[in-house]
């Protein structure tokens, strides 16, 4: 393992960068953009969305946009991992600084692991030279903003909250067909879909091409901070996520590496505290599905066949809105659904029998075998996948199939932040 101080030496054709600077942000009616730099390299990522003219100059909006910039810069910082981060457009207190360093350490756990980097205790120093930002408490809030990605989990949330949908909106980041199709199938008109576009600066992609470091960033943390902005602008009281208890399981045995860290209960707890410290009057962020595991969510999803030709969660097939039928995510979703659906229904969704393909056997083993790294995808626990496979075998009359572990279907995780007013939706 390399130490963090050595990591920049292994990057091809890269000088040793020392400082990353967050210069500022701009907000107008067409969205907001950021200005970062890494020594002589400049990044300008942008969000395109509709900002009501009367909200321009709003102190709370400015503070929320600033904090989204803090999580956006993670993607650019990781290209060279500079030791010093300068914040020139805002102020962080000691608690907030420690909060952000924890997000870097755990949210980039997969990135550090795959790039053979061991961050030491002082892997990054955050220095703030900007003025403090204020947050007001004056906005009236009601209803829910529901982030929708187009997978089965957010669809289950949409259905569980169907009774109150007249006061709810869907939130979608990017032109993701499966997400829009899911929201519309649930009955949400375009007028109640908050759609935004996020543009990564092409310079980052160019640096990756040159040999600068690349890897997974905590995208769900970006969803968290951005949803806080759009729930506030939309006047919504709750931000309702669809993260389940299964997201807490790591991918690597004996190491603190979790592809889904920013979907975990730990991050949810931390983010709620961060937002509450900004202002207790901000929209409340929580995951509706946290009490359940992935197998339970899959069982509920299969009760809504109208989504079978709509949903999709294969990352490789995002742009074409198709299942690639070759990746760990496809194998995982197929295995989970096979516990509850027959082969005809599965063929209608995937167009192939993924459990019968010998080329996918290694991926399937990685989903259940505790002795190997679990695939770096948003998948359920090894125990859940193993039970799903046993249920699929029993459903197909395989002799000797047992249902050891069936108590997972009666699971309830009490470590959740479900507001009391939402408890009834599970009945």
C-alpha cells in the first residue's frame, strides 16, 4: 500500500499539485456554476435549472449553493489529491471542517482502495478565507421532494407515498429516461417533476485521459446537497430518499470501503446533523426505505408490473436505457427478481436468462462469497442475494432447495429516521 503522501508520485506526466482552491459560485435564473482551480488548472462545473427571479440574492439559497460546491469539488480534488484545500468564498467552522474530511475519507473509500492509497491522519488541510454565509428561517414548507433514479427502490417509494402525491414532487438529476418514465408512470405530470442538469467540466475528463487519478465519488452526497436546494426552492418539507438498510454493508472484508457509503445510515445521520446546524427550518432529509432490506423492497416492487418495462438500473446501459446483461448490477437485479417472478416475466425485462449464462458465474459468486470483494455497485448484502437464489431455485422446483435465512423477509431496521407521520405507509 502507498501512503497518501506518495500518491502524486505515481501519476503519469503529472507535476506535484499542492493546492486546490474553491474560488466562488454564481447563481442566476438559469442555474448556478462554480469556479475551482488546482494550481494552474481551472474547473467550471455547472448546474442548469430554473431559479425563480425573486430568489436571486436569497441568503439561504446562497448558503446551500455554496455547500453543494463543497461536495462538487470532491470529484475534482481526487484527480491529484492536493494537500491543501482553500475555501475563498465561504467559511466553515471546526465541526464542519471535520465533517467534510470524514466525507472525503469514507466517501472516497473505494477510490483510495482501488488506487492503493492509504490516507494518513492529516491527508488534507482545509483553509477558509471567505466570509461566513447566513441561513434564514422564513420559508413555509409542506409535502415531499422524492429523488427518482429510475430503479426499483425509488419506484417503491413513489408507490408507498401515492396517497399524498398531490403535494409531492419528483427530483431528477440529468436526462435519465428511466427516471422520467418512472415518475410519469407513477402519475406525476412534468409540472411536478423537478428536473436539473449537471455538467462536469471536460477538463476533468482530459486530466483522467492524461493519467491523473480517477474513481468513484460519493454521488448520493451530491444528490443530498442538491436536493436540499430544490426542496427549499419548491417549498417541500421533506426530502424522501429510497436508501435501504442493505446499503450499510461494505464491499471489502476487513476494510472500511463501502461503494454505497453516501447511501448508508451513517451518512444519513451525518447529513441530517449538518443540515440542522445550518438551520433547523430547512427541509428534512430521510430515507423512507431504511427499515427494509433489498429483498423486501424487491418483493414489494414485483407487485407493480406496470414498471417492468420502465425501470432500469444498469449503469453501463444508462445512455441507451437498456440492460447490458453483462455486469454485476444486471446479474444482481436479475437474481433478486428471480426470487419472486417466473422466467417469462424475467425474459420480458432482460431478454436473456442471466443465471444460466456461465460467463456470469464469477460475478454471481462475488455477490455472495464473503472471501472476495463484493462488486462495486449498489447491490444488496451477500446474505440477501444468497437467499434470493435459494428462493429462485425453490420457485422453480429445484430438488433440495432450502430457504435458510427466510427471516430476512420479516426484517425491520430500527436504526432509521422515519418521521412518525410516515409510519403508516408500511401498513
